[in-house]
């Protein structure tokens, strides 16, 4: 049974208003989430509350890699961006999203195809079993087009383009995250190597003390206490050697990790950085929070909201009638194939179709609810992404000030510990103090130097985290001033 016409379902005067009502509801769907306090994303502050206290310059610093001014670090990041396999996979996902946007755009245009049918049949005729052979040759062009009266296909195309833009932002986020990961891992590798050097120096210092005790023992000036001191000294030496092995294992793991990020085979031969980079720029006071809006993950979340809104509009427009136009033309003959394109054998057809979905078991309404739920999920994810971004920026900014104070204290502690070690060793040789005092001073000097090294590396990694949280460097794209405030904490 054919479907009843729309005039039997709705009075003809009410039908246009019903169509407009559906369009109006779908049009409001794109803005409703902005007015819902349970869905809206938090607004960023006009300026970050945690600020660097040591500079009063509003000049925008250079991009984040330029902040370190280290050619080796820049070279490692560049190699990773060119050869990393995960980044290539992200690029492939971007190409796929672009292709899907092209597929969605194709639905708005007519389709044209051609076909050629060649057939031959044979059958028996009558009691004499005569054979009757028949030929059938058909060639034609077929045209089909569904008029996008309500903009359903246009909304689907806009949604696909927004999703493509979101995937493009994901690709930018992957590039930024990869660069930050390479930089932080390179800093960790160098930190481990430098700490291993400190342990070697500590072992040499401990062995020097042990040699003094051995000479004392060989000279016959030893007593029962000397044997105890020798045992303690040897224990410290072996414990330091064990710590050196642990660091060598960590150094090897960091090398192989960086090589994997660079797209190389992880053979563990990468040299990495030769010295800790020096950050020569400070963080401008009053750093505008709108810099955060260039974060790729926020841009991706925002574009996915737009994509889901367009999907919802497209799903609502599927409730409206559709008009399709079909046409075809060609040639058909049962004679020889050479007669196929003669004018006498030409055929054509044209027609239109007006269709309205009446009942599909709730499929269309469920599709609308699905797109609305996806839209609300995208809005909630955007809000969560924004809150996470605010937290990361504020935490990294606050940590900068803490690291400055920590480094100042550790610099003083290291200087005093080094002086104490020299004094204790001199006093021991003069018989003023016991060897336990020497061992303790050596341990404290090593601990202070190690803590200072770790704090410097941690601050450098925190600066990478800050650049990552801001989606790049501190530079404001609206300004062209390249002057930079000095950074007193890392000279």
C-alpha cells in the first residue's frame, strides 16, 4: 500500500507551520547549551592569578623552543616532528577526516552514472526443438538528485567540516605534546647523566677518605675504632656504586625512549644534550589568559561542540519531507550491437518523488536524542578541558615562583656543604674530628649538589609544562615586539 499524502495527515494550512516549527527547534539547539549553567564552560580570568614575581615587562617572549636557545634541543624536537610514528598516524587521521568531509559534501550534489547491459538468450521453440536466439543491448545515463530543501545535507556537511577542524586541532595538540615530551625526556636524560657524574665524584671523595684510613692502618696508628671507620667508609663506597648502577639503568632507558620518539631504532646510543639549557626570559606579569584559547585541545573540544550541533540539526531535518528527482536516457535494441546508438532506439524517462517518513519504530526520534546526547557530552568535555587547562597554567605559573626560592636556598646549602666537607677533611687529617664527621660532611655535600641539580632540571621541565599548558610560547600574536624580560633564576 502506498503512503497517504501529507494532506490527509495534516491540514494543508498547518503543514508549513509544522515544518517551520521543526526548523526552529533545530535552530535553537545550537545555542541552548550556551545558556544552560550546567553545561556552559567556565570563563577564564582576565589574567592569571599566579604570576612570576620577578619581572614587570609586558613584552612578549619568543616561541617556546626559542626560550631555551639550545640548538641540540631544537634539533631533537624537529627530528621527532618529522619522523615520529604516532604523529604520522595523527596526520593520517586528519586526512581521513578531510575525506569524510568531502563525502558529506557530495550528498548535496546530483549523482550521474552510466550502465551498459549486453545479454544473449536462447530457448527451444515448439515440438521440433527449434532454437530461438535473442539479443538485448541497453546503454543509458542515470541522473538522481535529492533537493536539500531543509538544509539537512548542508548541516551534515558543516558537522563533518567541524569534525575535520577538531581532528586538525588534535593533530596540532599531538605535535605540541610530542615536542614537549621530547624536551622533557632530553632534560631527564641529561639530569641522570649529570647526577651519575656527581656520584662518581662522591665515590672518588669517599675512596680518598678510605685511602687515608688504610694508610693509618698500615702505619700502625690504628685502633679498634679505625676498623669500624674503615667498614663504614667501605659501606658508603659500595652504596654509592650501587646508586651509580641505578642511574646508569635509568639513563639507558631515557636514551631508548628518546630514540623511539625520534622514530629511530632504540639502540641506546643517543648522546642528547651536553649541558642544561639556560632559560634567559622571564614570564611577563599579567600574562593574558586569552593565550589559553589557542590551546589545540580546547579548540578541538569547541569544534566538536559545533559538529554535534550540526548533527542535531541534520537529524531534526530528517523528519521533514524529501523531494527526489530521477531522470535517465539512453538506447535499447534487440538488433545488432551496431544499431545500439541509432536515434530510433533512443529511450528516456524523468520523474520526481515526494516522500515523508511516517513510522520507523522511533528510529528518527532516537537518532535526534542520540545527537543531542552527543552534543551535551561534547559541551561537558569542553568544560572539563577548560578547567584542566586553567589548573595546568595556574599550577605551572605558581611553581615558577616556588622554584626560584628553592634554587636560591639550595645554592646557599650547596656552598656551605662544600665548605664543610673541605674543613672536615682538613680537620680529620689534623686529628681534630673523627672520620664519621668527614663521612657525614661528604654525604651532605653530595645530597645538596644532587638536590640542586634536580631542582634545576625540574624547573626546566616545569617551563616546558607551562608552554604546553598555554599552547605555545608567551608571545601574543597581536604584538610584534620581540624584546624579552630577563630571567634571574637560571643564570
